């Protein structure tokens, strides 16, 4: 398993210099993340943060009626549980695995201690939090003003950006829950995209056949989010370290 999984598969962990990583590495625990698994629910007292590597997790806001909508997604670019280092220990959202895979779990007290040291870890986590808030704001505007087809295109592009392949295992029920729309709306939108040759859908599986075509049908939100998150997370001081540094971190 050690040959197949590495903390360096997560962007935030991969850019840490060896001395910073050495304080976190011994506490990282590789865990499987199953499709539909709930990592935490609203009001839960958070004990851990999660660094996805091959999994993608949806942050959902759930209403009293049981309806839900995704406010952000977190994959190998980020971390789940920002409340722990932002001054709180609970959250108002749910975290549900939307694409199965793996990630690393870290005790919250360890990350809080490293965050309070200041330095690169603190700056990196604050920069990521800004990127996440940007994504939440843009997603809220998208859900309010754009069609289900445009939202689905934006959402699919954001998913495949985080995966090494262009096929995802995903039910229409989970997509509808993420977008905060009825399943019938997702079925209709997915059918249009499939007839246009942009995606191929079979029960529980969606593959992107024409990425550029999908981008052409997506609203401007995808481009805005992609550019802004790249700008925030690709500053020179946050670029990936050398291969030698990553080898030390993985040792």
C-alpha cells in the first residue's frame, strides 16, 4: 500500500518542506473513503482534518426539510475541517464522499499546533481557506443564476480536474443532491450532454468524451473558479518542492 499511496498526492502536503512535514507526517493515517460516506455532520465536534488524495468530498448544506446543496468540493488540492484552525471546533455543513478513493486523516490538535506556530503552514492554510471561500461564493451565484445544464457542466469539469482519469463513479441521486436540484433535472441535462457527444453515461458511471465541448457549454463560473484558485494556490512560495524534497517527505 505504501507504494501506491503517498501524502505527496495531496497538494497542501506536497508543498511542505521536509522540516514542516516531519512534524505532521508521523500523525498522518491513510484511510479509505467510500462513496456516500459521511465524514462529519452539522454540529459535530471535529476531532480530525482530512487531506484527500484520490477521493473527492462534497461539502453540503442541509436544510430542515432534508434538501441539500453543495457549497464546495474538496479533493487533492485541499483539506477538510478548516473550522479546527480557524477558531472553532464545529461546522454547519456535512462532508460526504462523492468520489471514492483515499485520503490522510490527521488529529486536529496536531494541525492546530502547527498552525499556531505561524510560518509556511499557517500561510498555506489561510491561502487555501481564501480559495475555498471564493469557490463557495461563486458556487452560490452559479446555483442561483445558471441553468441545470450549465451547473452540471461546471460541476463535471471541477470533478475531472481532480482525477487522473475522465470517468467517475457517481449516481444521479448524488449529483442532484450536490446541485440542489431534482433528479429528473439531472437526468434531462445529462441526456442532452450525452446526445451532444460530450459525455457517456451508464448506470453509476459518467465519462467525459469531449472536454472542450463541455467547457463551451459551462457557464463562466468554471473559468472564474479555475483561474482564481490557480492564482491563489500557485504563488511561487507554494509551488511543489523538488523531487528530492518529496522523497524525504515520503520516506
